[in-house]
C-alpha cells in the first residue's frame, strides 16, 4: 500500500473515531446538563409552583426525585416516558400507579445513561423516591428480570411497588427491541400481598 493511501486511510478512520466519540460524549453531556436544569425546576415545584418546565420549549416537567445511595445517583423523574423525554431523564409511565402510592409505579430510562446502574443492581439495593409533596419513600430492590413486551405481563399490585425499567440487553449495539430489564422494588418493611397481572 502506498504511503499516501495509508495516510488518507488513517485520517479517515481517525475522523470517524473522533466523530463517534463526540456523538457518545454529546449524549452523556446532554443527559447530565438536562438533569441540572431539571433540578432547578424541581426546586420550584417543591416551593409550590406547578408543572415547571426546565426550559421554555420543554413539554414535560419533573414529578419526582430518585436517589440510589449505593451508586451515588441523584436523578429527577419526568412526567412522561416518551422518547423525547427519556433523552433528558427517567420518565414515569403514566399508565402505571402514581408515584409513591398504592400500586405498581413504573419509571423508565435509557440503559446507557440514567439507568445504566441497573446492570449491576442487586437485591437489597436501596432506592429513595421523593414525591411532589416532599415525602421521601424508601424502597429496596427485591428482584430483577427480563421481559418481552410482546408477550410478558407486568404486575399490577394492591400494595406499593416501584419498577425501574430499561432496554435490554445492556450492551446491545442496536437500540430498541422488545426486551426490557425490570428491577422490582418494594417499600422497606412492607409485607408482600396478592397481585394480579396485566399485559404490558
């Protein structure tokens, strides 16, 4: 191979590598910066304002604060779990139970940003959820499993539960797909009661 062709190929591959690295860093930087802006909106929510948008063109707002002490994570949960919202933070699936109430509340986030900690989550991991009334609800992860959204069912419960959900597998090259990882958390010291299942 001629030296000139070799130099051109090296330059092309270096450019592609830098572009890919930049794209990956941009996604993480956007997720981090959005959480800082959402934190300001959350503070205003706790002071009594309602549906405070973190930036003027936002179509969502924070409705909860999610902390994972073991992973030193502090995240803000948005009012919906649409694709445009999940780019900025975890989102509440509004077909699930209200956060901090009786029933199974579901929060979703991307596997490669806000919920990447779920790859290493184990039973016993503590989860703290602060709701709009200022109360902090303490949960503990009790189980985790992979579900297929085409056929599996998510539990509706007659007791308080919190499900943290993200795409699966964690190291998938192509995003999306039908598989999800669900980590189930129950309030600390709460007894398990009967459940019923519905199609996810």
